[in-house]
C-alpha cells in the first residue's frame, strides 16, 4: 500500500511539473515579442473563460480598463488584438491604413459572402466596389437635397406607422421598394432583422443550421429584387444601386463586377443600413420617454425653429443645436455598433509601441470603445446632450467621437445616416413619448452585432 501511494505521489508530481513547464513555455512564446498586454491565456481555451457571452463588450471593456487601449487576448488558440479609443484607431486605420485595411475571415462571412460584397471583401476587389458604391450613393443624392426629399417622404410613412417598418430609406435607395404605412396605435417593437442579423457571428458557430436558414432568407429576398430589376430596368435611366450595378456588369471588361458580387453588396448595404439606423431611432424614442426634460427642450426648439405642422429640412439643423446634440447623444449612448467587423494586417506593424504579429492574426477583433468614446466625455455613463454642447449652447463637434469609425473603411453611409437621423428624429418629435402607465422602460441593450433595445411598449401621443 505504501509503495502504491508513493508511486501515485511521484506520478502526480511528474504530471504537475510537466504541465507547469509546458504552460510557462507556452506563455513565454506568446509574450516573447513585445506583443500587447492581456490576461494570461490557458492552453487550448485561451481566454475564453474571461469572456461573458451575455456581455462580450463588457468583458472587452474590462480588458481595456486593465491592460490599456491596445490589448490582446486569445479566443482558443487564436490571438486577438483589441483596439479601443480614438488614438489607437487613428494610428491603425489612418496612419497605418494600408496595413490595417483588410478584413478577417470567420465562419459567418465566409459562408455569407465568400470574400465578396463590401463588408467582408479585401484588396483590389473591395477598393473597386467601395469606390463604385460611394459614387452611386453620391449620384443618388447622398448629402444632397434630392435625398432629403426621399427621407421626408419616408418620414411621412414613418409617422403614420410609428416605426412599424424599418429601414425605409435604404429600401428606397438600394432596392426601390416603396414602403407602405401600417397604422397602429401602439406597437410592440420587435424587429425581423432582430432575430437578428444577429448575435450572428457567435450564433453561427453554435447554430449553423438556423443561421444558414436565416442567411438564405436574406439572400433569397435580395436575389428576387435583382431578378425583378433585370427584367424591368431601363438602361438609359438607372433607378437605384441595383440598376447601376447591372449596367456596370455589362461594361466591365475585367469581370470584377458580377451578379454574385452584386447579391453580396445588396445584402451588405441592406444589413448595414437598416439595423443600425432603425436601432438608433428606437433608442431615441426610449431615451425621450425616459428623460422627459430633454424631450421638452427638444420640443421647445422644434416649435421655435420649425413651428407647427411644418416638416424639418437639413437647413434647420444649424439652428437647432440642442436637437442635433440629442441626436449625437443617442448615437453615443446607444452605441449601436460597438464592435466593428474584424480585420487582419497584411504585414507586421508596430502599434502603440507593441509588435503585432501578422501570422497570428487570423482572427482579429477590433472594438469601438464602450459607451461611445467613454474617456472623451465628462459623464460617459449618463445620457447627457450637454456632451455635444459648448458653454453657449452651441453644437460642439467632437473629433474624437467616431461612431462610423475612421480611415479607409469608414462607414460609407455616414453622410446619409447623418441626414436620416436628424430628419427622422425631428419628425418623430411631433409625438411625445411616454412609458406605458405604471411601467419603467428598460435601457439595457441586447447582445448582437448591433446593440438593440429589448422589445418595449411605449405611448406615442401626437402633440
Ligand atoms: C447609425 C447608423 C450607422 C452606424 C453607426 C454605422 C457604423 C459603421 C461602422 C462603425 C462601420 C465599420 C467601419 C470599420 O470597419 O472600421 C461601418 C461599416 C459599413 N457601413 Fe455603416 N453605419 C451606419 C449606417 C450605415 C448605412 C445607412 C449604410 C448604407 C449605406 C452603411 C453601410 C456600411 C458598409 C457597406 C460598411 C462596410 C464598409 C467597408 O468595409 O468598406 N452603414 N458602419
């Protein structure tokens, strides 16, 4: 018995020593080259135990608080660099833009677009398609008065329907679908896309069949639109993005523009454009109902500048600093897209003094700092339009507030969104929003690619 016990003890000590040696070797190898700091990874699972799947952004924020704005953790065996804050974004995406412009591969985008489209593509194909898309958006009035008219038209429907439908302007601009109003007095706001384009990257690995079904629905819908456009388009008079793209396919001798790529671009524009914008509008209703004094100040400014029964225009924006500040504060507080699509580097750069090893960055997450640029604001955890006002009540543009990211891959929809949010929000404020009697509204967000509100009831009273 004594001999067996000694043998077991010796075996245990041996195994313990081997594991310790392997662990130390592993950690040394990983931290050898002045890579960014981060929590200590375990073999095989890396730092997965430090991540909360209910609140991944909260987990990332903890990493930033502890290790700084450029940090590193391991998702399994994959090293993943986390970036937060204006300074590191500027260095990576503006100053070292050529190194940091490519997207990473991960199961969702491989399955969805196979490196095509606008969001997941890289290199020459991406550059060509991005240029083309920006040109088309400009031709169709991005930042101009013609788009303003389209937005106002959608606004009329919106007010009637009170946001029963989502993404109207994108549908009108990219797909040419007229949106019909659906009048209802009180809505339970859930979103179809909400099931949701989804906690998507995470769910894909866990629920591949469900996600494939979901993705095939979006593709099927977009393909039908492309087919319809092909049938009834007039080549002399393109109506929208799809018509322009079909034209480009005919003229493109290098065959970079293909129907397969068109499908991916449409899916990307639709997904990127609807969810983000509609989420913001829903958040703005929630915030107004939760902060009645802010809502009253917005109403007062609208009454003073626009008056009763008149529609807003972009020209009013300069005269409405408070309302414009509220629009920005909603964008900041809701932080609707707080994790940007992952990227990879195409060579080994130094970032913030750290070595970023190219080969290890198959999976690179980049994170936009929690709370919409936390450190840059006096009271980052509070909803406070004063963040965007100076001491004279004038609108204060914050260069370091970058909800659309910066650099070569900055959101191509930014100008359009700026118009949409101001006009939609101002029109919506023909109503005053209140929680249903005796209820509090929940301002906690859901987990997903975008941060959505939880489904809610609200009272919208016409003023
Ligand atoms: C509140 C609304 C929106 C917000 C906050 C937002 C924010 C962003 C952010 C942070 C990115 C990632 C940029 C990066 O990787 O560094 C992005 C990319 C993108 N957004 Fe938006 N976006 C919004 C609306 C829109 C709209 C309306 C469109 C449609 C025109 C759009 C189309 C895109 C596309 C196609 C990309 C990928 C760009 C690329 O990889 O080159 N977004 N957006």
